C-alpha cells in the first residue's frame, strides 16, 4: 500500500478498492512507528485524520469526490490550522493555537484531503538542514551506503520531505523562500515544486520573507505534485500579492512531452569545484531531454551568482520586520520582564533560536539609518538585474535545467562552522525566488554514496505546465527506483 | 503687522509647520474588514489582521484611497497616480505588527495649498507638503491597574491621513486659522469628521524661532495636540521657551515634546534613544498603489462645492459681504440652511435673520443647526409673512420666539395668537381717532411745532392695536388726521 | 563595514532581543562574516537600474469598503499570554 503514488491511491479510493479509513489507518501506524526515528512531525493529529478519512469514505460512498478525497497528507507546521497547534518550529509559537485555517490548507480540506499532522521544519523556515527547529532535528530517511551517520533532510521543509520519502505521508505541503521545497526534495529523493510567486495564497502561512515566500507541494512523483498544486493554488482576495489567474490542469501537462521545447543551460551554474557526479547528472538530464525531442540551448544568467548575497539582504530585512509581531503580547510565549521593553527583550531572546536571531539582526542592520541604500536598495537593484537575466533567457528558451543543490544530503552537524557555508546550499535555488519563477526539483539519480540527487527545472512566470512537462520527461527517463533505508513497507 | 515675540535681544519670528492626523471616514479599516466605528466595546472591532496574527495579510480599502484623493483635490494638491506603502518599524504594546504601514517615500498626495483668512480679514496661503495614508495604532490604558497597562486594539488599523504643511505659519493665530480651515475643508469633503474630542483629528506641531532674515533654526515637535486652542497656546509657549534658551546663550535641541495645557508649557518626552531609527522599507505584503486618471477625475466630478468657492458664490449670487458669506459658509449645514432660506426670498434679509435672531437662539438654547426646532422652511415662512405684510417686523420677533419654543409653523402661531397685521383702514382710522382724542394737549403741542411728538402718536396707536397695525398705514392715517 | 560590540548591542536593542556579552562576541563574528560575504555586491554596477520591490509586479487590487469581520473578541484574545477581561495586558508603561 505504501508504494502507491498519490495518483494510484486516489484511483484505488475512487474504485472503492481501498477505503480512506484503511489508507489513513495504515499511514497513522507508519507515523507512530517511524516518527520517533525521523522526527518529521512536530504534532500528529490521528483523531482529526480519522474524522477526515471517515468524511472522505462517506462522500466516496455517495459517489462524490474532490481532487484529494481520502489522501493522507502532512502539513508543514508553518500553515495555520484551525484548532491545531501551529509552531513554525519555534519556542515563541509553541503554545499557539490558531483560530483560523490558512487558505492553502482550507483548499486541501475543500478537496477532501486527510491531515495526519504538522511537519517539522527549520525555525520560521530559516535554514537548509532542519537543524534549527526548536523541536529537534529531522533525520533524513536515506543513509550513505555502509554508514549509519544521520543525515539532514535539507530545509526548511525537511519534515515534509522526510515524511513523504519515508512513506509516512502520501504528500505534503511545503514552502519555499530560497529553496526550502526543492533542496529537501532533492536531499530526500522526491519531487517538489515552488510555483510562481502569487500562485498559492500566503494568507495564513507564517511569514518569513513576504516577497519570496511561496507555498508548494512535495510528493513522490511529478504527477502527484501536479495534483496537489492544483488543489493548493488559486486566487485569494485576502492576499494582495495573489495572482488572479486561472489554475490550469497541471496533471494533464505532465503527459505533454518535450518535443520541440527549447531547454536552456545557464553557463554560470557550472561552478568551480562542483561535484563531478552532479555535473554528470546534469549532462545526463540534458541528454534525456534531447533524446525526447527537445533542443538544448546555452544561455547566460550573468547576475545569478549574486543571487545568494542579494537574498541574504532581502530575506533577513523582511524577516526582521515580519517577526516583530512575536512580542509576547497577543499570542505565543512570553518571558516576564520588569517593564515592557524588558519583557520584549526577554521574550524574544528566549523564544527565538540562534539562526532566527542572526537573521533578525542582519535584517535590522541592513535597514537601519545610514545603511539602507548600501544594502537594501542595492539588493533590490541587483534583484531587478537577476529578473532581467531570466526574462532575457526566456526569450530564447521555454525552460531551464540546472542541478537543484550543489551536493547530496550531508551529515547532521556538518556545515555548521559558519553560517555562509550553510547558506551556499541554496545557490542554485535562490535566484528563482528572487525572480518569482516556478522551479521543480525531480529526483534523477544517485551519488557515489547512494544518496539521491535532484535536477531543477525553472520556467516562465505562471508556466508551471511546461515545468511539469519537462520534469515528468526527466522522471520517465531517469526511472528513479531507489528507496530510502527508513521507510514504511507493506 | 507681522507677529513677533519680544525678547531681551529684540524681536523673534515664530516658524511653525503642522502635521495633522485626520481619521478617514470609512465603514471599515484601511487594511481589514473590521468596523472603524468609534466607541465600541474593547477589542470587539479587531480582525485577525489588526491583531497581527501569524500569516495575516493587509488588503487595502478602496474608499480610504478615494477619501485621500478627495482630500488632496480639496487641498488643491498634486495627486500621485503611483504611490507605495512602507513599513515604519518600532515596538510598542499597542502596535501589534511591530510596524505601522504608512507612505514614507511615495505619498498618494503631493504638494498643495490652503488659503486661510486671519482675524483682521487678510488672507494668507499655507503650503501643503504632502498627504499620505497610514494605519492608526491601538490604545494603551495606563490607569486601570497598578502594575499593568491594558491594550485595546479597536483603533488598530483605522485609516488616517497625515497632512503635512510647509513651515509657512508665523503666529499662533495663523496656526489656528490653518487648522480651522483644514477642518472645514475635511468636513465639507466628508473625508474626516474633524472631531478633536474623539481624537479623529490631532496635530503634531513643529516650532522654531529666528531673527528676521535668518535661516531656520532647530525645531522641536510637540506631539498629539488635540484642540485648536491648545495648538495656538503650544506654539506661543514653545516659541517663548526657545527664545529663552537662545537668549541665555544656549542651544535648542531637536526633540519631541508634549504640551501641558494646565501649565501652559511644553515638556520633553522621556527620550527613547532608538526612537528615530524606523527602518522604513516597502511593505512586501502590498503592491504599488496605481490609480488611473479616470478614477481621480471621477472623484473630482463628484466633489462638493468647497468653502472658498461657496463664499465667492454667496457674495456674487446673494450680494452678501465677504465677512457675512464666510460666517454662513463656516459649516456645510449652515450654508445649506442659508441657501434653503434665501431661495426665492430677500437674500440680505435671510442673512440678517440667520446671523441675528437665529444664531442667538441656537446659542441661548445650546442647540445646533441640525437639532434646532426652527427649520429653514419655517424660518423662510416667517420671512414670507413679513414680506406679504401678514405680520410686521416687530410681531415677527415675537413669532420667532414662539417658533423656538414650540417648533410650530409661523402661520399657525400667527393664527393662534391672532397676530395678523391690521391693514383695515377703518380700524386704523378708529384707533388713530381715539388716540388723538385722548391726547388733545399733545395734538396742540404738535401743531404748535413739536413735530417729534409724531413718534409718540405712532407708539400709542400701535399699543392700542396690540402691535398689529401695519406701520405704513398707521403713519399715513396719522399724517392725514394731524394735517 | 565591520560591526563592533557597541553596534551589535544597538542592533539587538532595536530588534528587542536581549544579548549577553558572550552572545555579542559570537554574533559579532558571525554577522561580520555574513556582511563581508555580502560585500561581493559591490562588484555589481546598478547604475540606472530601478529597484525591484516585490515578488509580484501587478497593480494593487482595492477592496470594497464593507464591514466583513464580526466581533472576534474571544478569538483574538484566546491565545493571550496575559489578559484582563476584554484587554490584553502588558507590564505597566510609564509615559
């Protein structure tokens, strides 16, 4: 049962070969069994899940179903869920129970989904390893061949990716500010898409960096991602940055093929010191697409190398302001103080972890009097150049193919020596957020240690369909059948 | 004669600019659908957005934007078709987001001007620097508990317009005249009720002093002054304080101060060392505010007639003096009352009745034009009764007093009290005859040349007729009999 | 641009985060590393480039002026760490 994809499980449910209660019960059992090892969930909601499942069975019995009726999902604990604790993996929100449901999760519930629980993440989605969660690190279900070293699942959507890879969720919601969907998807050997900025509503998603944050799904196949995104996406009048653009049939686009498409290869992504196996996989991906009828075109994104430095101005600046609301007054944890200022300072010192504090400090500094022009304004201008690079490239090509991350999953505790080393994980993914474009990571192969590697497909704004078409073509060609060592079976 | 303050070293000029915070009239808040109404139960008009719950997002209210544009048009100002919202970051207990959404770099309204009339009748132009939209904060109550402050977020997110003047104001009177005029324009436009008691209009007052011909010296900002009178007092008190410092060889420090009306002095606010680093940046939850010229033109078409134009029209159309016209135009309701009254009647007479007996009655009975028992239609009917000789002017005053008391129609009062003017020449001749017979001695004196006794006879006849005689006919009859 | 301990304290104060001496020292090192790395942006010529503010490039929608939010007093106060009746409470502020 755990080997069924979301699309297959959905078909079995609709054919009444499988009940939602059976499926959910099996997944809840797997969660109970494996979550202690993985720590992929912060909160599990078995009772709620069975309530959802029984409702799904009732509607299936009536011959009615939504796009996701009876499908058990993990929800990244950054999405507000009404009546269910929502922590953002931070101590400061540990006691927080939202009296509201985020638009994205409300859309999933509308379509009949079953929520298994709230997935772990880097605190406030700030991280690339899931090491910054106040609720403990998440362990990647994959191991290096012949080694028991616990590896990171990537981040920030590490819990979502680990849960899906280990088959303790059939799919999951995630969010991506600089690579937080694509990098963990690559590290865990699954697919994940960050759609175009504005495609999914940000209403009810705990904000990290508002101009970059986008929700998206992670799942085991490209088609599963397409199905999930079809439910999550859609115009929302409650989000001023939500795009009033119809949601196409993403799943149908997966079958389009790539014949006649022009695929760009940005030469600046070929970095000095890139692992040879990553470069080899990239070349392999291009060959697969060429074989499937696409034309490969060299393009240049000259400012892409500045994406990461730009990101580390823009994202912390927005975060420093977005996280000002966590002050111990209206919700969340409060630490006492003799006066208001001391209460604030104690609450925020105790409530935020080191990485969050670091980013708030950087963001506060780059916006402060006398430094705004040198940092923030400059970063916005470089951001404009990054977007221009992409816009010019998309005059020549229909999609771009790049590696998702510069390495496979690394060990817990590695790359922790200085923050910049960790930040470099997102070097291939961040420019996509800076330009607001859709980006999909597809598992395409293994490194020498047997760890999964992903390829990234980048598309034009609101052209997720082409991205899915290319991703599905790579998926078909790669025939990725490797499985993580920790996974639910049966 | 320019206003100056005399110090030990000579005359000082006062330089003042005002930042007025005016609450926008709208049903809901600037970025949320919570009610913006005044006076509700604590925290009962608070949306999840206003309380800054995680993941909540602002969506702008069209009407608030329209109100700002209307106000800009009313201030003869540049409307910026492209503007933007920024975050002003600071921590305070009644500021849930930890920032205020405001327009720092690109306000929706740019430069404009207001013409004010000073008490001596002269006029002066005060420049408007800008007008922008921003959110109000909540309210902290510090007197409810010995150890805690209480927070009410009902005001949190209500739309404000901040209207910034140029430092063109040179005296307390000019400050008062500017605020009065600004409030009048806002009320005419229906964009702010101007109610300073409820805090829907308040001013930050920037004051500096200088010797004639000098460049500007350091200014201080007096925060949140909530009446026009206090603003005028604060300007003078602060100017005198600064003159004292300069003349003692000191240096005025740029700072934020508060005005204490009970002591008539300003005092420094507890200084906050980092209060001035607001870290403004464009709010990434919002997009640029882009207006079309059509939108602006549509609002312009429906703009009401504003005070300056109305004053000019009253002078032109009704033949009033500029002074009278300005008084009648002070409030929209007064002007409307007057126009109803003057329509088809003697405009001058209508103005005299309004500014005389009517205003006096409002004052005496503590009523307003909206609550007055005397409606424009009834006052008009009274004027009509005079014009068609149903009653004379003296009786009219008596009828008016009865209208104030009862709210009745003047015709009913005249009928009920039998106050109709007597124009029957037979009755008048009879009364004249009786008076002259009873005062034969005075008739003799009159005929001997004491002509001023004529008035005495008129009075006696009117008295005999209980005041109801038509004065012209009485005069005529007397002259005939005494000839 | 390099941050000294006083600057770290000033920023922490602005951000309302209490820091002790050890944290100031650690943050100083980390923040200067990050800022030093960010300085690579000095290479980029941005002459004449308009800053890109946000992720979306449309014009802003305006909502109709209507009261759509009911009385949520209990919902908005339900997570309050400290409250008194219908009020949030904080340590007394002296103005």
